[in-house]
C-alpha cells in the first residue's frame, strides 16, 4: 500500500514543473483581473447599514467598507480568488451591481468563464495526465529493484572480463561493488546497495520473464461446454459435469434451462420485471395497510416477484452449476448479490407471522429489498463495466484519501499553531461600534468622559479609548478608564487581577457579562482550538463553502483570547490561498485523475489477456533498467563520519520515529493548556529541531 502511494506521489511530482507553470499562469490571471477590478470598483464598495451604496469619504459615520473589495491590490486578489471558488460571490456581484451598474455581471461572468471553466479545468487536465501513468500492480517494481537488477548484470560482466569501464565523466563509480561487500553482504551506501533481498526480487522477476518466454502451450483446461449469454453477447463456460450432482448436460431440465437463458426475450422480460419491482419497492412503506388498496397490491406483487426471482435463480443454478465448474453460480459476485436479494425477498414468507425475537431480527432483513435496483447492473454489460471499475479502483481511491487526510492533518497542525483561541470576538466590539447592533449597544469599558458616537476609524484613537481591544494593566489606566472598570474590577466573574497584570480581551469582555450582558462568541462555525476541530473544520472548507469568512477572521486574528482587529495581518491571505489550491483544487482533481486512470486501465485490459498485460509490463521493467550510480565514501574524516551515519541501516527509521513523535507533540497541543505543558512542548520542539 505504501509503495503504491509512493508511486502516486512520484507521478505527481514528475509533473510538478507543469503545475508550477499553471500556478504562474493563475497568478497572472489574478493580477490582470485584479487590476481591471480596481479600475471598475475601487472605492465603490462603501455601504451604509441598509446596504445602500455610499460615495467615498462621505460624512455618514455608519458607512462601512465591505471586506470583499477592490480598494487595494491584495484585496482585489482576494476578491477575484473568491469568485474563482464560487464562495458567496453573488453577494459580492450584487454589491458591485448596486454601486457601479450593469458592467458588474459582465465582469463577474468573464472571470467565471475564463477562470473557472478554462484555467481551473487546465489544472484538472494536468493532474489527470500526471496520475494516469503506468504502474506495475503485479510485481514488486520500485526503482531500486530495477537499478539493482542492472547492477547485478554488470557485476556478472565485471567478474567475467575483469576490466569494466566503471568510472563516469564526473568521477562517480558506476556499479563498482567492492570485494568486502561481496564477502560481508554490507554496503557503504544502503540506498544504492545490492542487498540479498533485492537480488532475490530481481532473480524472481527474471525467472518470470524467462518462464513466459519459454512457455509455448497453455495449461490444460477442464472440459467445458458453452452457451450464449444474452447479457454480454459472448459464450459462457458451463460445468461439463452434473449440476447439483443431479442434472447432466443431456438432462432435459438442464437443456431447457440453457435454452431459456439463451433467449434474448428472457433478458428483456427479466429486466422489465426488475424495473417494475423497483417501482413497487419505491412505493412501499411500513405504514401501508396490506389488507386494502395499494398496500394489498404491493404485498401481493412482492410475493409474485419473490417467486419469479426464485425461479430465475433456480434456472441459473441448474444451467451453470452451483459450486463446480468455471462459471458456477457462486463464482460470480453479481450472481451472489442476486441470490442474496432473492433470499431476503423469500425470507418473510418463510417466517410467516411468528413473533419470536430471533425471527423478528431475521425479518428485519427485508430492508435489503432496497438492493433490487442493483440487479439491473447484472443485465447491462456497460453498466457492469463501470461499476466493476469503481470497485477495482477502490485501493487507489483509498491511497488518494490517505494522502488527502495527511494534507488536512498537516494544515490542521499549522492552523492550530496560528489560530488557536484567536477566532472569537466580544458581543460588542470594533466590528459593530456605533452601529447599534452590539450587546450592549455601546461598549461599557470606554472612559466615563467619552462623549462621542463610538464610530471610531482611527486606530490610534481607538487604542487610547478601547481597553477591551487593547488591554493594559490597572496601573497604566487613566482615571476615567478606571471609573468605567471599577464597578466590575476584581468582582465575582472578573479576576482577581493584580495591578500589574495585563488581562486579555476575553477577560475584560466577560467582566461585564453579568452587568451588561456581554459574551465572548465565535466568529465562524469552524475553530482551530484543538487538532480534531482543526481537521474537521478544514475538511468542511474543502468544499470551498464559507472559506472566505474563515480567512477574513484569520486575517483579523490578533492572538489567543484577544479581540480581533480588521486587517490586522493581511499576510494570512497567502496561507488560505495555499490551502484552497492544495486541499480543494488539488485533492479534488487527484480523485478525478485516479478514476480516469482506473477507467483507462479497465478499457485497456478488456482488449488483451492478462498474460499479454504481464508480458508488456515485464518488457517495460527490463527496458527500464539503468546503470547504478554508487558514490564512494568521502576521504575527509568529518564527511566520512556523516556519510556513515546517514547510510546506517536504522538511521532513516530513527528520523521517521522522531518526526512522528514531534508531530504527535504538535497535535496534542490545545487551547487552554497550562504554562508547564506549553513550556514542555516548546522544549521538545527545540530538541527535535536540533
């Protein structure tokens, strides 16, 4: 499994140059449309509380700039990228429509047509192409095996003539295996060594190749007979012996069963019956009265369908055989599914009206009658091919899902470190000062001598007045600020605080909870206070629904338990752009690429036999063998020591263990942890860094 995942990632990394070219093109696209947006909408996204457009530098103190805007190049980038992800872009478009006019929908439509339908689909094509590479699924085929096979061949040649040309132009040694290595089985460079295990793997590969070359006759097959199969249009192998130890091939009942199954009319009739039974299953309900009306009709039809399906199953068993034979009934998974559906259809009539607890549990299997529509798949070869392909690609989908979870976990760790406890705000804050929408309407911590309307835009002035957003120790407060805080300071629910202690914004906000009804609330449904919430929130954001609100909250974040400030850290835009590109665009298209690769392989396999496929893959393995570059140990003492440590057999395992422990330490951190725990984790991080 891990080797296959490594092959998947290697295939993606092989096309990393094309992905970088796409990202460069995406940046150019964003730049062009950001500049166009700035020309059209700069200073236009000013609105009052009723969402009426207001001119720039107007005198209305309640005018606010909407967060998605085109007033600067970074916010224009942010807004255009938001449009590309479809996240709440209609509201941004309607704001521009109100402020500018009918040019707005044309601009947004152009961004979507060129950006989403063309540029982003180009990204999908690159990823699909990178994933759809040939991977050997039948033999252990990592790169080291191919190199070691070639090294073994050159070693044999060297032993034969004694004078190999094994020095490259750059001074590195090609396939030079020292005599000490031959005696001890150890290698100075384990990454390029010829270990006994790899020699055995190479020998097994070569043996398979030679066995396929020398094989001229196919193995004997048991005697079989065939009859036409209407569902796939080809001959189906049938047991040449007695079916169920009763019906010989010449038995009239078995011959009649074969004749019926060969008829195309039989397929049409059974498909129609399955369709009608599906309609009946959809109309059925536990609340139906089975004694009258449609309930009686459905109950009677279920009995008829059970008899018909049982008869069909009996015909298949008699014609094909139950267990013995190359095409026995139990050797096809779809026929087993049909048999299970027949079983749950007949079961209620076998149990009768018994009220036994054990039998009532079996009666609950009637719910599996909902699987009846799946019987259609067995009658349609093209649909069966699609479903079989989906099942066969489940391992690849699982590996892609594992990679997706790893990326979510990685971003979860980073989000935990950056935004832990920082995405909360007070119920009355700079977000709603002067708008009358806070709880309470006005902030109770402002100085008692403040006589303004609380519509404060200047951050310097706000820092002087707002002790909740910019908390400070009691000794640094002015007397009017102390008068505002004195009724709650060091009272129940507020402190106690030392005079030189700097409280957090959360502390100041909750000090007024009992007196003024303030509360400390989340800004977004997602939070990053622990690894579980972080990964869960990021998984939700992979749908690109609501990521803009979370990104803006992170841009405003100041720190743990601190009141956010608008545009406090605009650099966080880059973090969320990176996350959306990797975990939303990249991961989603990775699954598409895996599915396309599986469908292509299924189509390829249908044209040639499995033996031919193995032959082609073995040929490719032999042709892919290349000379092994084995670097000698440096002569410098320090470099030789480093080389010895780096090539030690267990060095990589030790480093992997350290990485896992470090990752675990980062993951268990959470909001509200003690100072001792934080100091311990910081010390461990320092040790791991060293």
